[in-house]
């Protein structure tokens, strides 16, 4: 028996060249690893989002470790596009949810306006 928790990466960019490079890299992975990636075009502003899905594995199992490594690699790949001033053409987040609760594990998004400024 083990803990079930899900971790995934979500990244959005306007930089089609960078996203194209990531798509090419994904094609070098095994078919099983490729199946965890989804690329979704935005409706405006030329943005596109990649989603690296959770493995479905319990924590600590071999598949969990393999996909954690895959998350680390994709985040490192995204960070290659960071600018000298620390900004990036990507906004990204790695989140965890499940039996550990929910939380942002890593990301590059800063709250520059405050949640109260987001009015629907």
C-alpha cells in the first residue's frame, strides 16, 4: 500500500520557437513518456500551453521516480529560455495534489497584483 499523490507541470508561452523545440525534444522520448504530454493552443495572443500529466503511480514506486525525473528535465529545459534579468517567455508551475493535499511545488509566477485585484 502506498500514498497516492499527483504531480504535474503546466507551462504557457507565446514563444512558438521555444515550444516547437520542446515538442521536438518530447518526440525523442519513449512512446510511454510522450503519452504524458499534451500541447494546447490558446485562443488568442499566440499562446500555447504544455501539460505534463501525473504518472498515476504511487509515491516512491519506480514509475513515480521516472516521471519525477521527467518533470525535473522539462523544468530545466523551460529554464533554458530564461532571460538574463530572470524573466522568462514561459509562465510555469509544478503542482501536487492528492493524499498530501494540494500545493504549488515549484514555479516562476509571482503575484504582482494581489488576488483581490482579480475580479470576475
